[in-house]
C-alpha cells in the first residue's frame, strides 16, 4: 500500500498545468469553463508567435496559476489532424480511457457503462502497482458543446484525497485551415490546508530535484534554469497528458489490433524527447508495465476496447 503522502502525489492534482513565465498568466484571461469558437480562434491568433517559436519543438503553449487554494492550468496546442477526426476521438467518453491509461500514474480506467457517464480511474505510483492500492477517481463526463467547427467536453470529480475537491478538466477544440485543429485543455482543482502541507512536504523531499519546462533564468555557465516546485510538477504532468492525447490521435488510422501498441510506443517516444523533465524509468520497464495493465483490463473486460 502507498503511504498517504506518496499516494497524494500520484494523484492527478498535478495534471495538465504549466507556465511560460514570459507570458504572464493566460489562465486569468479565460474562464474555467472554456470558451466559444470565436474566443478560441482569437486565442489561437494571440498565441500564434509562441506556438511557432518555443522550447517544446512543437506548436504548444502551457500556462498555470495558483492562488487562494485554487490551482489551474491551461495547455494550448495545434495538432495536424482535421477537426472532424479530433472531435470524433475526444468527445467519446469511452475513448478517454485510451488517453488516461497512457499516463504513468494511471493504473486502470473503466469507461462508462451504457447510458452512464462516469469514468472510473485508479491513480497510483509510476511503477508497478495493483489498481486496488491506488486512489479511485470517478470522473463525470459531459459534452458541453458540439458544432461543425467547435466542441467542448468536461470531466469532473467533486472530491479528491487529503481535502482536495472540485476537480474540473475541460477540453475544447476548433478547426483550423489545412486540416489542422487547435486544442485547449484546462485543468483546475481546490486544495485544503492538508493538501497544501502535503505538497510542500513532497517538494522539499522526493520532488526536490524535479523541474518543469519554463525557464526562470540561466546559471553561471549559461545553462537554462527550469522552474521547480508545484509549477514544475504541474508542467510535467501537463506535458504527459498532452502527449497522451497526441499519441491517441496519431494512432487512429492504425489497424485496430495494433492501435494500443501504436499509442503506447508513440507516447513513450514523445516523453523521451524531454528526458530532463519526463524520464522516470527505463523505457522497456514502462512498456512492460503498461502492457500488463492492458492485458489485465482486457481479461477483466474493463478496457475500452481490445485494441
């Protein structure tokens, strides 16, 4: 079993967040519920220079904010997929298990039963761990908006561990020219004093050497200094979840019996592009863990599909 502190930091309270210190806070400029198609297109135009020129080597921008017990993060990215393809993949609640299961901390994901809307996710350690020893996260899915050129989905959980609450995960997308799409992911939650103290304790011990993607300066040798602490932690998970979505989109045209392997290998290859932030274990170890998880879920009948 995980001790309470370790289990807390396996929890997705550190997901889908990040920062670009030169930008200020994009999160303050947009409501937690997302936007409309015109607003999202305007955001794309605003971020165009950063999407073209950034440290991620892909068209992506991450921003985060933290104040008064609330934590929020936003990820904006351009993907080389037509809008209809993105909409079909990401507005299907069952398909979100394909995304969630790739994350190293996800031990299991059960898609909603017919006529229901709750994803049952188990979040735990990055290394091998039985799903029953992980934290259960029940995410309620809703399709907030769907149009020919725009959609928005929301995943919510009322309660989390150690006094955290009001988890909200919003994903929206709009069509772009040349068969591309612009995706926005927003993640937010509320933290109690217990959660705040647990965070500080972790970051002062096991998480001390870990960093995010935003540069805060340079050292005496001229090397970049990356943000640490809570913002560093949320940036790492922000990138992991974006890469998981990208891997799922990349695998949509793969034959069904090869799709899981395509998603998994694509996700690992993308994570390894950022070893300073995202390398946690040997790549083969990661693949073996995820393959065993997939096999167990297929056997139990809880996987979204056999692929």
